[in-house]
């Protein structure tokens, strides 16, 4: 930290000797005092580095290098594990570009701070208090004592699920589609990593539409998406207590019940609405329709793959998927959205208020008032971001409410599904999508905490008054 020399006269007289001492620390460079600030800056740095790599001529399949907007949009989408693109991933980027995309997806899935913590463990075999606090912010753990185990567990669980998914996909690509073994391995690894991290990037121009009736492709990808969307705390607890549901934490119970309800409801809704759509599931046989409906019901958890043409789906399907994307997956996982736990807390608040109960309870436990306020804050900030961005889309583009809302929710929830308008949007709206992906990945609370320089503590309470509600 730079210091400024300040003159000081010894003795005070006219002929006194002038001495110099270091002045106060310079305030030109802001100091990152809160772990959330470090997380935001780390994600921004990763996006900047990814942009620089994708702008290299070696990253582009054609002559020359990618433009700044194309590289920035893709880098943000990869680090934020979204999947929205403004160029065709399969043909626009070279092999080196695909490797960069895969690496950024993996970094974004692990979390910048989790990856940094792993490096600290490998190099020094120990972790300082500041590093542990930063990792706690990223992994959403409650204490500092278990950060080391959590970080290593995140890496082990991620690599294991990705490896199993990649193995199944590799065997299928090689045996059923005539791919060479090196190509099959690459396809399996790329789509396995992309699926578990809920990224939705694919090495096919039509995503996974060519495999709509292939359960050996769609089912492993869907299961990896579900596992990543459950969140690492849930996966850890299921591994420790697989047969003791009564001993599960309230968070695990809420995550499992909420995920199950949204999966069943989403799959049934999409299948029923698109069953007779001639542009999507209509031409398929009954098993094909059921598989396609299951896959498209899982995707809003939030991954950007598609086995049917999203642009050809009915508007009512878009609206239903808007809800699924906005809620998203569980906390401390690779999925986006406001999270199932946030939605569940608001549901229990509503349920308790309707019944006239004085406290909010869930699965035999009382939910604290700060938790309820946090859930409400996340939901309202997210709604505000979606509404304002949708209005901007409708003002500065020719698209209606249905397509504009779908694109905005997909970006904010880091889902990555699109009705086909992303690449043709004005530059300003593409920049808006970049901002939505960044804020949606980190969460409104994290961004707000990182931007706040100080936390004010009120030393007194104001007089209470009750305004009229309703």
C-alpha cells in the first residue's frame, strides 16, 4: 500500500531540521473488506481473462479473431454457467476455443473462490481465516471449521458425477453414432461437464435436438443437471445419511421436496402442452414424447440444452418455463434462479399468515425472521430486475412480451434457453443480457453486499405503527 511522506519540523524553530515520516495510507485504491466483494471481483476478472482468450485468433474457427462483444458475451455466459450465445458454439469457435469454453464453465461451476481455495490447499496445505471466509461466502456454508472439507468435497463430487456422465455419453457416441474414440471422449467430457454445471453449452448447432428420442443421451444429461441443481450441501448430507431422512436438515428437506415438486410439475406441464404441437413433440411416438417432455421439464432447473425447438414451442409453454427458470434450483449448487429454498420460505410465510400463526414453521423447525426478510429481499430484487429488463426489451426491440420475458428470465436465472432472438438483438440489449447473467449468477444479495461500503447499525428503534394492508 502506497504511503505519502509528510514533513515534520524537529524543535519548531526556523532552523529546525526537517524530517520525513510516512503519511496515512493512500485511499486511491479501494480495499476489499467483505468476502462478497472478493467474489464479485474474482468473477469479473475471470470473465475478463476469458474474453481475452476468446479474442485470440486461435480461438476462432474462421480467419481473424472474435469481436469484443462476441467474446465478452460468451465468456460471461460460460463463467456464469448460462448457455446463452450470440454465435454458433459448434462452428464459430475452434478446438482451442472449445477448450477455453469448457475451462471457463468448470471454473464457473466450482466457483472462483472454491477454485482459489483448492489451489491454497494444494500449495500450502493450509488455509487462512480470510481465505476460509471467502470460500464460505461462495459455498454458502454456515461455519468456518468445515470449509476445507467442503471445498475438497465439492471438487470430488463434481469430478465424480462429471466422469460418470462423460463415461456413459462417450460409450453411446462411440457405439451408436460412429464417432471415433478420441472424438467420443471429447464429446462425452464436454457435455458431461456442461450438464453437471447447468451450463447448457453443446458442440452441436441444434443443441441435443438430434438425440430427442435417445434415452442414453438425454437421461444421463438430465440426471447430471438434477444433481448439480440440488446443491453441494444436499449431496453431502445424502451421502452421509442416505437412509436417515428424519435426521436430514431442514435445508435438505426443503431442497428435495421443492425440487421433486417442480420437476414433476414442470415435466407434466410441458408434456401436456406440447403433446400435439406438430413443430415439437407432435411427430414423436408416445415413448419419445414422454422422454422429450421429461427432458424439457428438467432443463429449466437451469440448463440451456434443448431436445426440441424452443422457438417453436407454444407461448403458454414459454410462460410455464419462465416460472420454472425464475425459481431455479437449490442454493450452493450450479443452478441459478432465486432458488427453491427462497421460494419455499416465502410459501411457508404465506401459509402461516393464512392460518393466522404467529411463527413460520417448516418440517418441525421455526424459520427465523432474518431468513424470511432475506428471502423476501431476494425475490423482490429479482422481480424488479426482470420487470425493468423486460420493459427495456419491449421498448428497444420489436419483440413482444412473451419472447422478451423469456429471454430476460433465461439470462437472469442463468438458464440459457432462447427463443432464437439473442443473436439478433441490438448491442445495448445484448449488453443488458450480459449484466443480467452476471447479477443472476452472483445473486442480488451478494452484489448488493459487495457494493455496500459500510453496514449501518441502528442503535435505537423507532415508534411502531401499523399501516393498512390490503
